[in-house]
């Protein structure tokens, strides 16, 4: 259950439990109640010391973790986060979310999450490589292609996955698909880097289509996005491809706002500069942001985009947890925002979710990250399938499978929301928050009953 000093895990746990309790699930099938205390304790938590050598030849030490939360549906699967804020509460919340998210993809994956409080910012490439090797020296004994297959998350991209994969292979003398997000020439899946951002936009495409009876699409819609990392960049590119206008991006230091729309060239510039850990403030001095000497974006220091973007139709929080407050949610709705879907995990605070859910009667529709950002782990699952078969599918094949998974995920959330809605007769759109939580939970719970984890 929730231990003291676990605020983030408590928030994720409460979100699931209140979604279940506020539906007709337990009155229709009371046995599901028994699953909650079991599913909310990780099967195993591994904590380890990571000692490594910095460029000055000095010893540094960090905490390493892997939360192997639930294996009912398949090997533990979920990312590794390298960020100074990493602690067990955060990793338990992320691992818990991951269980139900993975269930919503329809693929065979359990849930897990891990990482370290190592801060990659300001570190040289050599230091990052030495840290990744030291981290994998500990983690290697606990993972495996049929046991636990980690991926990237904040602070862990293709470069880090490469270093960790190489370290594992050397230590174990074994080339197997023990990590996803690998390089495209050595076992990675096409579309994996793009998957979370693209998948998010595919999910929202269905929200727009359903809410407007097929009358509207992304075309001409103004879209506010936060973050400027992996998820934000590819969400932005897909929005632009579908004819939408991306009016904001952000990072941990501030936000950029563009009335005319951020361009693909600007996103490419951000992508390469972020690999060097540059801030948006530094990046916007590049020539693609200055036309005729005039800045094409407004920079707001220390701000998140939500209250600064003006009128928008769609908001895609894609930076980190709790990045939309109750007041920011109200401001978005007052400015006409109809669709909010999380690229980040638990992007909205409880207060923000309450505001969005209460506004369903006004045709505002909110999608929780465990459904709308499932595209990343879905393509990780497809990468595992390709590794098992020793094949590589084409871009078109993977993209079309991703699209199908996200569309089916939306339909599953929608239909489950309708089926178990306690407020069936009230006006407004069905709650995707409830639909996602209930659909993911039932799939995991049924497997746990079958395997004797709950009886
Ligand atoms: P990246 O590390 O690529 O990018 C993270 C972005 O968020 C950066 O712009 C970073 O700013 C910003 N950020 C990080 N921490 C904070 C903070 N405390 N306050 C404000 N901004 C912050 O990570 P991803 O794009 O991969 O992940 C973003 C979110 O999406 C996370 O919540 C992650 O769990 C979730 N997610 C990611 C998936 C994936 O496949 N990558 C899959 C599913 C969910 P700066 O550049 O200044 O550090």
C-alpha cells in the first residue's frame, strides 16, 4: 500500500482507486475490490549503489533503483529516469501507472520503472558513458528479455540506452533484447523515438473526431505543448504535419510562445541542442528563430506555457509530473481549450484533473497519460517482438501498428467509460480518466486471478 513520504505514489494510487470507486465496477463485480491491496505493492524493489569516476578522476556515488511492480501480463516493462529528483515515491508512481498503461496497449507487458538520482546535465559524454556502465553493472543481474526490459525516460535517450546495452552485453556475453529504444542499426525499432509524441497525437485525433462527430480534425487547431524533449518534439512535428499550429514549448527554465506557430526547422534545432543540454533560452538565439534580426518566438523565463498561450484548442502537457495546476487548468478552459491529453506521466495535478472532469458537461475532454502516452511503450513492445523474431519492420508497418494501437486504446477507454459510468444519465462526454483506469485495471486483475496472485 502507500507508505508515508510517498506523495507522488499516493496521488497515482488515489487516482486509480477513486476512478474505480466512482464507477459501477464494484457493484457489478465486487471481487475486483480484493485486487487493490495486492496490485498496489510492487512484486519487488531493487535498490543499489552506483559508484563511478568523473573526468577529474574522483569517485562519485548515486542511488540506483528498479521497481518491478507487476508481471501478470508479461515481463516488467518501463523506462529508466536519470534526474536529481528521482526517489522511490516517484518511481513507484511511475511503475504503478505503467502497469495499467501497458495493459491498455493490448501487448504482453508487465509494469516497472527505474532510474537514478544522477544528474546528466553538465556532464561530459565520457562521464555519461562511465555512469551508464556503472549503473548497468548493478542492474544487469536483475533484467532479461523474458524478465524485465527497461527503456528510456527523462534523461535517458538513445545514447544512454546504447552505453547501457553495450555494458550488459560485455558483462553477460549475451546479445538479447534487454533494453528498448536501441539504435536503428542494432536492434532498435523504427518509429520508437517518435512513438510517444506521435501516439499522443493519434489518440487526440480520435478525441476530436468523436467529440465533433467527425466534423473536425487537427487542421487549423492551435495546440499548446509543454516540454521540449523527446515527447514534446515529436508531438509537435505530428501536429504540424496534420495541419495544426504549435503555439508553445517549454523546458525547466522557461517557455517559448509563438503566435504564428513553431516550425519544423525550429524543432530540429531544439532537438540537436537539447542533446547538449542547452536551455531554450540559449537555443532561441540560433538563426532559425530570428527572421530578419527579429525574434520569431517570445521567451518567458521561469514560466509554464498554460496561462501565456492565449486562445488554444488543444493542450498537451509533455514535460513532467504535476505540470498543470488547478488555476492553469481554469485558464486553459477560459481560453477555449477543449482537448487536454497528457504526453507526460501524471502531467496534471489532482486539482487540474478535477477542473477538467467537471468541465466535461461543457465539452471539455481530458485524457490521462496512462492512455494518451501509451504509444512509447507500445512501440517498445513491438521492438521486443521484432528482436524475438530477429527482423526489422518498415517505418510504415510500425507507424500503422502504432496508430491502430492508439485508436483501439481510445475506443477501449471510451467504451469502458460508457459501460461503467455511475453518471450514465448525466450530460457530457464520458470520462476517459475513468475509462482508462477501469479498462487497464480489469485486464491486469483478470490475469492476477488466473495466475493465483489474488483468490
Ligand atoms: P526528456 O528528458 O526528453 O524531456 C523532458 C522535458 O521536460 C525537457 O524539456 C525538460 O526540460 C522538461 N522538464 C523535466 N523536468 C522538468 C521540471 N521539473 N520542470 C519543468 N520542466 C521539466 O523526457 P521525455 O520527453 O522522454 O519525457 C517527458 C515526459 O513524458 C515524462 O513525464 C515522461 O515520463 C513521459 N513519457 C515519456 C515517454 C518516452 O517514450 N520518452 C513515454 C511515456 C511517457 P530541460 O530540457 O530543461 O531539462
